[in-house]
C-alpha cells in the first residue's frame, strides 16, 4: 500500500479522478450542444434548467472536495499511511478550482456579469455573502499551498493559516443550508461530516496537550 501511494502514477490517477466531475459536465454540455445546434440526439442532458444544474453540480463538488481535504489527515493517521499527505494539497486545490467554476457560472451565466446586480446579491442575499466568504477564505490557502510558501512563512505560521480551511468548510455548509428551500437533509449530512472531522481534530489536539503536560 505505501508503495502504491508513493507512486507518481497514483498521483496522476488521483488528479484525473478529481477532474472527472468537470469532464462529466463538459461531456453533458457537448451532448447538449449536439442536440440543440446540430439536431443529433435528445436535448435535456443538463436538465430543463442547465444554469441551475451546473451551479448546483459545481457547488456540490466544491463542498465534497473541501470535506475530502479535511478527511486526508484523519485517514492518514487512522490507517497509518503517511503517504496520503501527498494528496491533500491537490484535493484542496480542486476544491478551490470547483469553487471558482461555481462562482464564474453564477457571475457569467446566471447574472451575465451585471455588476450592480452581482453586488446587490452579495450584499443582500445571505447565502451568497456566506458562499463568497467561503471562497475568499480559500484564496490565501490556495496561494500559500506550495512548499516555497511553507518555507517562507515557517511551518507553524503556515499551519495556523491553513486551519482556516475548517472555517471555509463551515461557511460552505451554512451557504448550502441557507439556500435550500425545504429538504435540509443534505446540508445537515455535510454538516455532520464536518462535525465528525472537527471533533477528531480537537481530540488529537487535546491528547497532544495532555501528553505535553504529563512530561
Ligand atoms: C463564491 C461565491 C458563491 C456564490 C455566488 C454561490 C452561489 C450559489 C448559487 C446561486 C447556488 C444555487 C442556488 C439556488 O439554486 O437556489 C449555489 C448552490 C450551492 N453552492 Fe454556492 N456559491 C458560492 C460559493 C460556494 C462555496 C465556496 C461552496 C462550497 C464550499 C458552495 C456550495 C454550494 C452548494 C453545495 C450548493 C447547492 C448544491 C445543490 O443544491 O445540489 N458555494 N451557490
């Protein structure tokens, strides 16, 4: 197992797997284009409301990748597989990538880059404000995700900054909770997963603090 996880081919495979949702969306878009423009095949590949479908699809994957990023360290420790750490940065950057696509779809396709309307929504619709805060929080994490930045900032400072990812995930869950109209089961499920990941983190910290105090 450690050998497979250390392989550059496994890393390339994980990269492609993370890209699969985007590929799936592009394939659906291609099929829709063929149906609508060339008259080949059936339309409706992106449902009756393509913009809504793409917005929801990319929002879902942003949150999933964010939670997956947070799950890497607990899994690494529980499964005793230190090599899993090699994948955390990539998965985190994918969360940011899907978040940016999600934002661009909303800004470009939904709002057609109408500046005044965008600002109105950001300032007046709580779920948009919270979603924006979540993505903005991810920005410094994406920028400082390289080894060069860890060296420049020092590991302790860098680690402290990167705890922000929990806040981003929490804001993502709140964003989802605020926007659903009736069925809150999925936002609650994501919230529960985040709560488990956070509890694990606190438990590890408490155990470490206890061990230091006992020395
Ligand atoms: C950057 C600012 C963001 C904006 C402007 C934005 C906007 C939106 C909009 C307009 C919707 C669809 C609402 C509806 O149909 O009623 C949506 C859905 C969603 N967004 Fe965002 N969002 C943002 C950031 C985020 C982030 C950072 C995450 C995740 C961490 C996220 C996760 C989701 C989820 C999970 C959904 C619902 C998906 C579903 O119903 O299947 N969004 N967002």
